[in-house]
C-alpha cells in the first residue's frame, strides 16, 4: 500500500516511539536472564575521540568496541544535527557490524537502524540484504533472527514479523523475543483498519505479554504493566485491563524517579478511564482523564505528546470542559507540542473535534 506523506510521517513517528520505548524497556526484560543483555548507551565520546577511533580502525579494522562506540556516536550526532556525511559514516559501521557480528546486541538496537528516507533509501536496502543473507546462513540463531527483524520493523513489517515468529518458535520462553514480537503485532495493529484484525492482533499481543509478565517482578513488571493493560483493553478483556492498570498505579510511587514513572501515571489512568467509559461510567472516566493529565511527563510524553483516545471519546459524548482541562495540563510537559495543543483547543472551542492523528495510537 502506498503511503501518503502524512501517513508516512505518522508511521515513522509511531515506529520511532515504539522502538525507543522498547529499547529502554528491554534492559529490564533482559535482567536476570541467562542471555546477553541489551547494551546500555556508553559514555558519549567527543569528535576528537571519534576521529581517533576512525584512525585506529585503519590499523585494526576488527576492533568491535571501536565500531560500536562510533555507531553510537554518529547516531547521537545525527539526532542533534544534519551535518553532511554523518549518515554515511554511521551506516558504514552498521554494515560491518551486520556482516561480522550480527549476534551483537547493538546490531538489533535503534542505534544500528537505518531509515529509508531521503538519501538513505539505498543504504537501507543494502543493510536489508545483508541481514537477509545472515538469516539464510543462521536460520536457527534466535539472536540473529531477532536483530534482523528489529532492523526491518519500520518499513518491512511483514518480513520482520515472520522473522520474529520464527525466533519465538525457537524459544518461546525468551522474554526479549516475546517483547519484540508483541511490539511487532502492536505496530501492525496500528496500521490495519478492520476491527476483527485489530482484535485478533491485540489478543496475540496480550498472550505474549502475559507470558513474559509471569517471569517479571519489581522493575521489570513496572515497565510492562502499562502496555499489558492497554493490550488487555484492546483485546476486550476489561477486567484484566482494570487489574493491570490498577496494579501499575499502585506500583508507580515506588519508581517516582524512574524514566517510566510519568508514562505509568498517564497510561494507567487512561486505561482505567477507557474501561469506565465502556461500562457507562462517564463521571469516573472524566476523573481518570484529568488524573492522566497530571503526569509529570517522560522522555516519550515530552517528545510525542499524550494519548488522546480517552479524550476523544469523552469529547464525542459532549464532555468539552474535561477535555479542555486535560489539554491545558498536557501543556505542562508537552512543550514541543504547544502548537498542536493550541490548535486542538481552538477546534474544540469552535464546537469541532480535532484530528488527533498519531496521538490516538501512542
């Protein structure tokens, strides 16, 4: 299906959000497991350090640590600026990593991704072919299948999903693979329009996440409960959704200094509000919406903004004042979305319903 520019940008934003959230949460998923953990971001090197490492690679091209440091360095520089040549330098090391260490945790991370946009289309296709060769050579290596899928997830979703299903079949107890497959189904669910398809995918996501949750406690459980509550609601399991969202909000005060705290407050209350609305309790739904707006924010919320599903449904029931108050609260953390919040507010004050776009999926 051909994407319009608007849907392309919305898909790109959603993919980026899912990948970044997933990358942060997978650290906790891997903790305590026998497998190799996803690497945390190393100390950010300087431009002089990067130049020295590039020089080192002319002498010792097999220096994996240098390659990984440079991939991380160029990835962060690409976020901060559009300096010519950064993508090419970054991609060169990603290609090497795929060819020589496809099992590396970094190879399946956002830092080693290549988005097929602008001048990077050819680079993405080259990386894709390298990964498909590795998959063909290592059909029974779960790490390589999972890493290849993570590289392909954004724009070759079906291929990525197939690889993850094969990886999961090799070891259904592997939490990283279960998490990645659930994320793949989530992304697919956001793209389909059929109610039946959405429900079927939601049930798959719920099953995978519930299986992974059985192995989690403490911090790992805290990271997973929000998505699990949302998946349960989308699968039509209202009692489970309420149970998971309530547990998340009960756990949240113990993790007040965690990056996920604001997400927990926002997501837990939103899910409880949606459950209340499904049961006809508009008064409680409004209270949960206002509570969701009291989140202090998070890296994801500050960048991509709030979820507007509950707000939209309440707006359709005539609860304008509650939604306007919610938007005002969201302005405290979503500074980057000030223009969107202002436009939505103006539309509501004019008696209309805004197009909330991708904020219905976050």
